[in-house]
């Protein structure tokens, strides 16, 4: 069973709480243009970000930077309860700057991954999250301002926690032979996303069997090898569409797609826009 406890939003901020007591692994969308805060209220999860897998338990907070490939999957008990907070840089950054806060880019760039909170910090976080929920639900006078103040408190708690614990070890990633091998492959696919290596050639490169690579990659990341490579390609395509004069055909060739048609189909699947539409929207937003 899956139950949405609440789902509220205002410009620049979306917050929701979902409880599940069944096996669950995230589906699309696997990367996006918003910053994400994931609070695990109950249960335990594996959280794959970029190339690493983290073990997350009750009371942990996960920061996911913009454009980072990420996915959660089951670890242990099927039941879990989480609150998700998504933040828009375009909307929130000017206000945070005027308030003297660190930028979202800096906070999520420096601190992405899992943050272990003290019991006091965790209670503060829960109260602030529920406060945001209540403000968005009832929308009293100046509720937007109150929500932004509470968000700034959440971000300050995060910054203070990380500065205080800078000399301590970061929460460890899952370090088994299986996870280590998947990390190697994921890192290679991220850097060399344009390569058209077959699954067999990739398995040979990393000295494992094709069937074993296929199985462990999906177990750890919840992606197939080809899905992960295509996500890396789409992310690179977005950079090229925004910051280069290459034509769509040239970008398709650079990134190793077998045809422009296939490139456009994969891009639209993951970016929710055609390549030409994405480039046009980016240019209009400048």
C-alpha cells in the first residue's frame, strides 16, 4: 500500500509525505533541475546518487544536487515513511541572497549525500517541515514569507551540522565487492557516456561476466546499464544545448546515439522536452 499523507506547494517549493508498506524502487524522473531534501521518518533505504550507494535509516537526511542521477531502493523492511522537499534555484536564490544565506548551489554542492542529524536537530527539522506543511495548507496572511523563513532555518541547521562535523568522517557508502564494482562501471559510463560499448564489451573491460554485470548493476542502482548511460548522455546533451552552437544532429553524433530520432526520443523521455524545445526555453530564460 502507498499513502500520500500530504502534498503541498507554492512557487519554488514542493513538499510531500508518502508512506509505503510494500517493496518500492523509484521510477522516472531520475534527475531534475530542482534541489532535493529527503527526510526518512521511518524505515531504511538504499540511496544511489551518481556513482555511490548510501545506506539511509530513520532520522537521516539526504541532499541531492541539481542534475544528479539518483534513485532509492529497498533495504531491509519494506515499510518506510519519508518527506520530500524540492527547491527551485531560479525562484529561491534571489531571496536567500538578500537574506544573507548561502546559495543553494553552494549548500548542495558542498554537502550532497547523507547527513546524520543529532536528536535535537532531527526534532527541529520535523517541526519545521510540519510547519511548512501547515502554512501551505492553510495559506494565512504572508504564508509565503513564513515558509521561506522556515526553509532558511532548515538550511542553516544543515550548514551548521556540516561545519561542526567537518573533521569527522562522512557517512560511509555501502562498501561490498558488488557495490564497488558497480561504482567503477558507473564512473566509467559517466565519463565515457558517448561510447557505444556493448554490455559484453563493458563486462570484459571490468573482468566480469555479462550476466553478472547486468544483474548487479540493476540490483544496486535500479537502472539497466543502458538506462544509466542514456541518463548520462541526456545530462551532457543539456549542457551542449545550453552552452554550445552544435546542431542537434552534431550533438547526437558527439554523444554516440545511433540516430537523431533515437536521441530525440531518449532526450524527451528524461528531460520532458525535445532537444530543440529545451534549447529554445533555455535561451528565452537567459
